[in-house]
């Protein structure tokens, strides 16, 4: 069973015109578990919703977790709740940090963020600066007033740099991507809206970046392609017991397993957090998650997100 932590909201303050920074401390006054750049937590809100938020700021600062939540007009409740109802002193239940977007320990680093996608990359920049490793951070926003952590990001970095790109001032990702993207060495990290990441990924591929050196994290689930195997029925088999059940169209593997008494670790149920990633023993998974990279989805050993992905083959055997 996943570890949960009780925390108290010990600070909320405005970041830019559309976002709120939220500081969390252990409810018992103790230390919170350490974390690495790229990590996120599941936050159980009093409204009954569970949402995933990237940890941001400096991983070297112990005792507090910091998240930053943008006001989203398309919010299904999480963003709205944080902005309208969350208050200092409130107690929340969160998961221990989970990291599927980890910073590699060697090589040149290029960081490209758009909008609130800056949060995990800001943490990466802080870690790289502390390690004395060179990096470039490029931060794309629509308007200058939307910038979060402006003072920290625009300071004079010793080992790296942060360049702000403002679409309203004629400097958008559509018009200009950084020259460093034309040098396919090291590691490239992306976080932002799906359209932004698709455009940058396509440019990286065109410039020869290896797929396993391009790392991305989405804040919204990927759209399933119409007419794909996502609507075909198949069967799922547990490798440990041989038990087999049909997975009909419109039903997830996770829900079929739960209905048959199989414990499945679920969190976001949108293919964004990685809690339910399970090794595939045999079969051809139809990946619909936003967690794994293209290289991971085509690797010899594959993992499937039980909450959203399906199977292209008639049977899928999983390591449960």
C-alpha cells in the first residue's frame, strides 16, 4: 500500500497573475521525505479530488514541499479548489514523492518549459546550479505577467542561464526555438502543454536527438487516437496465477482487475502519474499514457498504465 503523509498548508502566496504557490510542512512537525527534481506528489483535496502536482523550488531545502498551481479555466475541480478554498492551516493527505521524470546525472542539459510546466524544470535548474553543472533553461509564456518565480529564475545564475520567451512580445516557440536544440548531445527535458511538447519533440527529432535523451512530462492526459486499438476488446491475464478476464471496449484494465478482486495502485486514473505502471510479460500494449517517453514505449521491456492503456493483441499478460 502506498505511503501517505499528513501535511499542513503553512503558506499560500501569489506567483504571477494566474498561479498560487503552496508550501506544505509535516503536520507532526517532523521532516518530510527527501525528493529529487522531477518528482511529484498526489494531493488529496478536501473536495474529494486527488490531483498530482510537481514539487518545485530547491530540492536542497529540507522541511517543506513547494508546489505551484495555475488557475485553469478547464479545471475539473483541482485548480479551482486550490485557488478558491485552500487556506493556510488546512491539513491535507499527500503521497510520498514519486519520480518518473528524473534528472540524469551526467551530460549537457537543455530545459524547455511552457506555462506552469516550469515547475519541475525550475527544480532541475536549482539542482544543476547546486552541482555546478552547466544548463540552459528556456521558459515560454504568453504574457510577462504570467511568469512564476520570476525573481529566482531571472537572477544571475553561476553555471546556467534562464531565457524568458514571451509570445505577446513576438517571441513564441512557434517562431523561434533555442539554437541549442540544433546540438543533439546531452539530455533534453520538456514540460508544458501537449502542443508545445509535440512541436519541440518534432524539432528535436529533426535535429537528430536520440529518443532516449528526450524526456517529457505532461500535465494533461494524451488524447487517444480515433480508430485505434483503444476501442477493441481483449483479455488480460495475470502471469502469477493464470487468471484471465475480458476487457471490453470502454472499460479500463484497472477497473476490470479491481472488479475481480485484484489490488491495483491507482491515483490519477488518467495516465499521468505512473502509479499503476505494470510490466508487460507478453502481448502488444496500446500505450495511451502521458508518463512514458517514446523510447520507453518501444523498449524491449515494456510497462503499461493499467488505468488508460489497452492492447493491440487479443491477449495481454501482465506481471501481477
